[in-house]
């Protein structure tokens, strides 16, 4: 069984191979390209699952110690920089999720993207994207992880801006790239500091007690090194996982094709940030009061504010985008409070049900576009929920699957989100130790609980607006369920949204309690003062409160919106009051704030610098230098032409040509002359020597 | 290893040559059949040479004949690594020239059997020259080589140019041989020895005032004879005519074979027999060679500029190249002062010479393969035929550019490595003027070498029909190109080989 681990390096290889083959060879053939992408990822999925199974059945030895392959990669002054792959319980959990969800998305996309002029290119990009994510998961060191991280950054740019004819898509791609880049720079800085402090970037070597202790004792800018480094690395995660204040790119990333949204939001991109924090958690936790609390604070802010923005959005995908931001905030709360398992459990379940919701929304949009086509109406926005309604009757399968995803997200028993979200809230409650207003954990708990209500509310609103009631436009009237390649992945994901929570039911639940995920993935690090790797029992009271809040929000949302008529004002306006609603609708004006504080000043500064260059100082200097050079070169050119060329080069050339011309005549063709020459030369040489004339 | 095994390559050549003559006489086989036999012979010889080379350790194995005057065994042939280098060279020359000649012989030569047999005989002569250590043997081998060369040059009996060239070559050669023979007799008179080592010993043990009177003219006269073979200015005048008049494959042979033989002999005679005269006042063969090298390079390059016939151009080009190579011989000389064992690095010039020759073999034969392809199609060897060649034969044009770059000495080609070592050796010996003149001449040579490239790529062709390239020519071009590049890019094994070949000369005295 353990021999299987040798296959680990091939996991990212197959999608990479598919990418190369599509780009270099298959790009003219759409079917072949999609086939290659799916086959490549399919192979990866099989290997990943085999490895995941091998890890799960391999017992604690394999799950904690793990397997690793180290390749001496770059000789450095003092040693060798190692690159390599590693698998442990956490990796195995990721390997179960990432390729599987991605391959469902691929299958879905093979129908969804039909008719697109860049169909093959799409599959090349997503293959590279997944390859990046898989590399990231199996990397045994930060540098390889960073490389994979950047590959994903590039792919997200390419895919979000996939329809680059649209100005908004182009801008969104750039925005995603630049915003995450802010985080990447911090991450890279953290990595450099870490390397300078420890001389290694391999996880296993960093997480030895001796190295961690050294990092806690060393100081950078008056702070413990571990705190500075982990905060910088967290900066990378904030960018990638769209945490406040770098969350602004994610909603705009909806400009990409819907399967891309699903990829980014579920299986790949945003998971990478959470994965990074989870992977580096021992470093965060070295100093008890240090960086970890900031993870929780940022997570709590993001979880609550992300959710609230969601209730005021009308674009079906944007609602989900803010939902993702908010759910990532939950994961950060879990990790930030030291609940390693809570964070990664929610990461896993969320990946499934968020992929499901995105693909479901894609299905809805696809149906609406079909309706638009049918009704010859290309003015109405097919993504605006206000234009939908009553789709449940027209799209049964999508509705059922979407409902499953919704219930999982809202956290209704026994759907996946219930267990994972509950674990986070339980962790927070446990850390806070009750109504302890001085504790960060308490406020995080409160934010999570309120966020859960808001989440339920906006999902209820969405269900009500999209699926229930009566069609509000011709588009919705003519919507048609898409084909099998789109609906079946939805149903598969729906199944997992329903059942995935069962893999980690707390042990105190009678009969079905198992704590299974915790056992194989949750114990890979040592517990410390702030890092809690012990499983928490199910807190029945909390679970009950959360469920009631979720149900209330959900049915409240449905009740408010199921009867919504075309042209009516949003009931939420009345409920929240116009100013608050406007604030939420405009996403707390964070984008505007960035424009006012960063982007516009930078543009102004750039303009000023440009003016400085062009009109005022630099250019005149350059021109002066250039003109001087020009005059000098004219003078020296003349000198060259007349003196060097004329007398020197050409003169020399002419001289040798002339010489050759004259010397040709020594070749008279008369052999008598030749023999005379040989005789004279021989005699004169001998004579010169003999009579000591020398040369 | 017994004597027969040591002579295996020579024996094989001889057997095949006679077999060719006999077959031709009895069955009159087709030209191609003869060509195959000849090539087989050449390749077997090459294999045998390599076999013997691997057997020969770095010592001297002398082959001797029993003298009639009761003086005992007289050494005649040395089977050392130095000789083996030139034997490998000779076998390669014969094989490649034979391959390159097949089409030409089929179309134009009336007696292919004799032609191929003579090629093998010429190869045999090359091998014998390389091994000879006795003045008699040297003279015989040298004459053997000359006579086969005369015959090959005049092989086109119906072509007035060919006949004229052969006659001039013969007359000139006869006089040069006579001059050299005079030198030999003088040195025999002075030292009483025909063996090269014996001569060196004799010179050392004689009264300098007497020996100089006889030895110095002898050295000069021997250099004249060698200069003829190598075509050094001013003993070069046979070569433009012979090159132009001879059948083109023979021109190719003359440009590499006898030249290498001449250098082999020059190095052996001067370093083995006359080391004491390398740098003594007024008796300085280094000085003579320096003067010859300078005028050879300059004359060859300058006159080449004006040539309208590509074969004649290559005659002057090969004169100039010989001038560069001569620098390699000159650069070893100062190490020989007073017969003191050579110091570290003495062999750089010599290694350079050997590597230069080896690269030049492929460069020139590759070039001649292209010249032949063009000549076979157009029937002319005028330089004008190369106008717009890139449209007619793109592969040949690109290959030719590589060969021309090698002739100029631009990396990454064999010519560059050869020049680098040779000029580097000169600089190491503080012969700055010589090295500078060599470099200056390289610049002059760019003019006519790249002139051909310019014609191929930028001048419009009058006739744009593609030039057919036979498989044999294509093979020669390709293998030459590969080696020209390989010698430069993977120089180390070749360097090891040549320096292994020259070590023997250091142990001689």
C-alpha cells in the first residue's frame, strides 16, 4: 500500500501534461481537448484517491509522519535546497477533495462551454490551474507551494479575463491578479525571512520543536520572528482567500465563465489560502498571543461583513461570491482560534457545496440564456435574480441539487455545513468559555452566529427569488434544464453536500458519532497552548441555537421573497432601511475607498511622474544628451568616413586588392619561370645562411 | 604485435589496390561497383589503422631492414602514435575523397578502376610518408606520393588543362625532389647517417664549424622540398594550375592529403634530426619558416581575392591555410634550444597543427563536395555558379557557410579551435608579430570567403533549377559538417587524441 505514495509526483503531472498537449497539439479539436483535460484530471483523481485511501488505512504512522520524497534541487552556499513532495493526513483529505470536485467541474464545463470560440483554450487553462492546486497540496516546502500558488495566480488572471472582449472581464482579471499580488508579496517576504532565519523551507524541518523555538526567540523589528513571518504569510492567504481587506477581487471574478467561478471558489484558488494557513498553523501558534488572534479577527470581520453584503446583491453569482468570502472567514475563525480540524473540515465541506451552488447557478444562468434566446430578449440580464422566479418547476434536478447545497450552506441538520460550521462555532464558544466579552473568541463566535443567520437569510432570499414564485420575465418562462453533463455532476455534488458532514460527527453523538476525519487528518501537529487538536464534543445547546437561527433566516428569506413580483422594490429595503441597504448594496464602499485612497492618488502620482519625465525634466535632458551624441556622431562619422574608412579601412582594402591584383601576375603559367623561382629562392636562402647575412 | 600486424593498414590498401586493377582488367565492372570496392578498402583500412593505433603504445616501434653493407638493422619506419595520427588521417582522406568522387568518376572518368586504384596507392603513400624515419625511405615514400599525385592530376587524358596541370606539377615536383635529394645527400655526407636519430646524434658529436657548412644548406634544401609538397610560398606555383586542371576530386585530395604528409614529415625531420638548429644564431630554421609563413599567409589570402574560379580560389585558400598551420610548427621550435628536453607546454603549437589539419580535412572535403555538386550540375567551376545557391540547394548553402566560417576561423567550428591553438602557441612563445600577422590575414580572408557566402545568399541566380545532390555527396557534406562542429563543440577528446599523438616527439631526444 505504501508503495502507492511513489505515485504522488504524478498527481499534478497529468493535468500539466494535458495542458501541454492541448496547447501544443490538440487545440484545434474541441472534443479532444476537453477529453484530454478530463482524462488527465481523471487519472490524477484516481491516483489521489488511492493515496488518500492508503493514508487513511495506513494508520497513525502514515497520517502523522507521512510520506515524503526529497529531491536535492539547488545547491546553495551552505548546503542544498531541497524540493519535494509529501503526503500526510491533511494532504490526503485535500487529495480526496481537490481533484474530484475539479473533475466534476470539468465534466460540467464540457457542456457549459460548448459553442465558445476558445473552448480548447479554456480546458488548457483549467488543466494548468488544477495542476497548480495539486502541486500546492503535495508540496513539501514553501517554495514549491509558492510556485504552484503563482501558477494559480496566473491562471486565475487568464480565466477571469477569459472573455476579454468584455471590458469588465478584462478589468476583473487584472483586479484579481493585482489584488492577490499584494498578498503574494507579503507571503514572499515572509518566506524570505523564514529562510533567512531557519535556512530551510521544508515544512517538516520548520515544524521541529527546535526550529520553532528558535523562531519564537529570534526577533524581527522587535517582534518574535515567528509572529512577523506568520503574519506576512497570512497576508498571502488574505489575498488568495479573499479575506478583508483584500476581498474585493473575488466578486468581480464572477466575470469569468461559471465553471471557473466554481473552481476558484471551491476546489482551488481560495482554498489555497486556507490550506496555507492550516499548513503553517504550528508557526502561527508558537507564540501564544501573536499572529493567531489576527487570523481569527480578520476571519470574524470577513465572515460577518461578507454575509451582510450578500443580502443586498441581485446577481445570483455575486450573492454566492460574498457567501464564499464569508464562509472563508469562518474557516479563518476556526484556524485562528487554534481549531485546526474545524478549519479544514469546513474547507472540505464548503468546497463541495459551494462548487455545487456555483455550478447550479451556472445551470440557472444557462437556462436563462436559453430562455433569452427563445424569447429574443437580449436586453434582460440573465444573471439578475429579479428576472427569475418559478424555476423549480422548469428545472427539477437543478432545483433539488441547489436545495441540497443551500441547506448545507445554511447548516441544516444533517447536511454537511451543519457539522462543519457547528464545529467552528463550538470551537469559538469553547475558547471564549461562555459570555466572555473580553475574549476575541467570543466576538468571533457572535460574528459567526450572526453571520449564520444572515447567510440563511440571503440563501432563503435566493431560493425564493430564483426557484419559487412565478416567472417574472419571459426568460424565466422559457428556461430549460440543461443536459446530462451539467446536471449529473450537480447531483453527485448534491449527494456529497448531503452526506459529507458524516465523516466527522463528534463522538458524543449516539450511534453515528465517529470523529473519523479528526482521527486521520486532525492530529498531524502537536497540540500547544493555543493550538487545539483535540476533538470537541457536540454542544447540543449551541447546535440547537444555530439550527434555529439558520431555519429562521432561511424561511424568513423564502417568505419575504417567494411572492416577489416584477417591478416591486426589494423587501429588504423596508426591513433594513434605505441607508443601510444602500451601504450593503455598495459593499461598504470598500472599492470606492480603495479608489479614493490608493488607486487615484497612485494614478495622479504616475501622471505627475509622467509629466516630469516627458515634459519637464528627464526628457529634455535625454534629448539634450541625445542631440549632443548625434552631433558628436556626425563629426566622428565624418572622421571615420574620410580618415578611417578612406585612408584606413578602404585604403588598406584597396592596398591589398591592388597587391593581389599585381601578385596574380607572378602566376605566369610558364613552368620555366616557376622553376627559375625555386632555383633562385633555394640558392639565395642557402647563400644568405652560409655567408652569415642572416635576416 | 608482429611486423605484419603493424603493417596491416598498408597491406590492406595494397591488396585492394591490386584487386581493383585486376578486376578492372578482367571483368570490366561498372564504375559504382569499383567505387564500392574502393570504399570498402578504405574503410577496412580505417578500421585496421584504428586497431593498430589502439595497439601501439606511446613508445617507438621501429621497423627495420637488414642493411647489405653489414651495418646491421637499419630502422626504416616508425610505428608510433604520431605516425598513427597521420595514418588515420590518410585513411579518412581516402575514404571521403573516394565517396566524393563516385558521381564524378561515373560521369567523366574513362578508366575508373585505375583511378580508384591510384587513390588507394596515394593513400598508401600518405601512410608510408607518415612513418618514414630514414632519409631513403622518406625520399621513396615522398616520390611515391608525388607520382601517384601526378597521375591523378593528369587523369583526364582528353582534357588539355588536366594534361598541362599534370605536366607542370611533374616538372615542378621533379625539380623540388631533386633539390630535396641534394639536401639529403649533404646531410648524409655530414653525419654519415640516413636515420633521423642518427643524424641528430651525428650533428651533436661533430665539430660545429664543419657541420654547419653542410647541415645548414641541407636544412634549407629539405625545407624547399617540403615546401613544394605543402605548397608554401614561394614554392607554391604549381598548385593553382594543378588544382584547377586536375579532376575536382583529385583537387580535393591534393588540398588535404599531400599537405598533411608534408607537415608530418616537416615536423618529424626538423624535430628529430635538427633540434639543435632550432634557435642557434644564423642557423635558425625557425627564422626561415617564420618568413615563409608570413609570405605564405599573406600571398595566399591576397591573391585569393581575385580568383574567379572556385578551385583556383581554394588553391590559394589552401596556401593561406598552410601558412597558418606553419605557425604551429614554428611555435614548438624555441623549446628545442640546444637539444634540452622540452619544457611544459612545448607541444601546444604542434597539437594545434594536428587539430588544425584534422579540422581542415573535413572543412575542405565538405567544401569540395559542395563544389562538386555544383560542378556536376552546371559543368563549370566558376565562382559565378554560386550566385543564388540558397534557392537551388538550401542545405548545401547552409553547410557551405559553416565550412567557410571554419576556414575563416569563427566559432563554433573546427577552424576556430585550430587557429586558437596555433595562434595561442605563437603568443605563448612571444611571437607576437607572427600571431598578429596571422590574425590580420584571417581578416583579409573574410573578404573572399564571405564573398562566396554573399553570392550564395544575396546574388540572384540566373538559373534557379534545384541542384540535385547525390546521396554520397550529401553524406560527405553532412558528416563533414557534423565533425567540423563536433571538433569545436566537443574539443576535449580530440585534443586528448592529438596531444597523445605528439608526445612521442618529446621523448625522441
